[in-house]
C-alpha cells in the first residue's frame, strides 16, 4: 500500500541527494509504519549521521528503540510460555529474568516470574542436593564469585 510507496519515495530522495535529511525521515517513518524496525532504525541512524541535531530523527530514534524493546519483551514472554508448556522451568526462569532486565515494571512479566521463581528455586535446590560434594563446592564458589564475594569464592 501507501507505506510501501512512501518507503520507496524516501529511498529515491536519498539516492537523488544523500544529504536530504527529510528523505531519511520519510523512509524511516514508512518502515516504522510497516513494522520493519531494523530498516527504520538504519534510516534514522544514517539521517542523524548527516544532521545530528534533527529533532524529528532523534524523537523517531527513541520511538523505534522503545518499539524494538517492547517487541523483544513480547517475544521473550512467548518464549517463556513455550518453555513452561514443555516443563523447561530453568529456561523459562532465565528468559523471564532477561526480559525483566528490559522491562522491570511489566506486570505480566512480574506475575509470570512470581509463578516460575518458586519452581526454579525448588528445582535448583534439588539439583544442588544431587551433586557430589566436590561439584557442590564448585557451584557454591561460582555463586559467591557472581555475587562479587571473591574472598568467599576462594
């Protein structure tokens, strides 16, 4: 439709005059509307390379970054749901933990994590109990090291 034509028009503007900042903006706007965030981001970056003060391109850059972040979070939620459906509690926990780093206030993520965390902690406790003493000591050292307790890890 019209957005595909707009993207092509923006591209043609850029081909005709590489320093025409509005061409980059038009291409980015069209790609954003088409859901092609990578192409939109690329057009914005190239436009900002020509005019780093463009308020429109800066605003669009923030919008695209936010849309991209939310798209990643949505994909991680779907992945965690699949992992839970296949009883992969550890995978779901790690996926949700990563998603919460991108969107810590997301209520759906927090609800999912509240359900997964106790299952993960129980599975982890069972896993630790089944390790031989030497392996358990290594795991405890790794945990202390990750917590920046280097003296305790030694």
